[in-house]
């Protein structure tokens, strides 16, 4: 680059005056030196901006592969989230790779989901079914997805077994309650019969008096009239 003449290029340090007690000559030297350095710095050639390089065919193929992988990974993880519902506890989180174009593309991901058992077997069964659907929701479940699905199936089977046990226990309780009610009814009936019964001799005397009453002679005026 050509160095043009100018203020900075023409300035040179001036000799200090012989007598100047105020220090003015020193300030003039410093000013001239500073202006000269700035002019020299401005005159230095600056690196030209590098033109943007066109990706090679290999780089273009890699970029397209990364884009496709990014779409697949995000769709895969979003399928887990949509099916997992309220049992999803975190994510999706992604692992990235920088492409030749300087952009980051998702090449892996994960979603956290709760697979713990609930206090109620029915609630555990509902959760197991949801986790199973979430694990197999993507078009191509991964090996980790298959492991989570197997865990959900085991939880599902255990919950169903516990529900059968509870149902059998409930049926047994109802049967026992029915038998107890029938026993109480029989006891009440026996108590009622016992309360209504009299001593055998007293009951016999009452029956004999009733029979004798049917054959007793008439004593009223109407009953003693005779046919003429």
C-alpha cells in the first residue's frame, strides 16, 4: 500500500528550546511522536476479507445427512414426549454435531420418564400402559426404548396380579359378610321364638280351655229358647 504524505508523515520531533522552564518543549515532542505513530499505524496494510468458501460435494452430502438425522432425532424424541404425557419428567435433551457449515445438528437425544410403581395397583397398571405406549411411540424404537418397554410390561403384569389378589380378597370378604348376616338373622329368629314360647304345662292348659269353650252349654236368654 502506498504511504501518502500528510500531517503524520511530515511531522518530526522538534529540537527542544534551550530555555523553557514550563516543560512546553517536552509536550511538543510527545505530541509529535504520538501523531506520527498513529499515522504509521493507519498506513499499515490490512488483511483483506476472506471470501466465503463454497462447500465441496462431500461436505454438501454430509450436511444433508446431518439435516436428515436432526429431523429424525427430534421427531423420535417428540413422539416419546407426546405419548408419555404426565409421566415425562425431563427432556428432550439432544447431543449435537457441528457440520461443515458451522451449524449444530442433533444426532442423539433422550427423554426422562417415571417408571416407579404407584401405591394403588390400578394406578400402577395405568402408568405401565402409558409408559409402554411412550417407549414404542417412535417409528423405529431404539434398543433403550425396547428395554423401557420390557420394564413396562413387567410392571403391567405385576399390577394385574396384585389386582387379581385384591379382587379375590374382596370377594372373600363379601362372602364372609353374607354368612355373618345370615347367622345374625338366624340368631334373631331363634331369640324371637324363644321369647314367644310358654312352659309346656301352661300351653296345654290354655289349649284345653279353648276346646272346652266350644262345647260349653249356652247360658244367655237367647240360647235357652226352645222350639214349641
